[in-house]
C-alpha cells in the first residue's frame, strides 16, 4: 500500500478515494474498511459538481 500527500492531506492507495476540485481543494474523501471494497464513486463525482 502506497501513501501520498496532496496539499497537506495524507492518503493511501488502498481504498482511499479523494476528490480534488480544480482549485486543489479536497472536496470528498472516503476510506473503505476493506481493500476489496469499492468506494462510492458517485458520491465523489457529486462532490465535484
């Protein structure tokens, strides 16, 4: 599992879904309890609208 930092926010690549708007602001994030679960992509897309 890799970790990365985006504008001061820590994320990991195993089930962590950040949604970042055009200004670089994190508007949605979701951490799935299991790496085999899919995040709610629709919620991430809705946060960007």
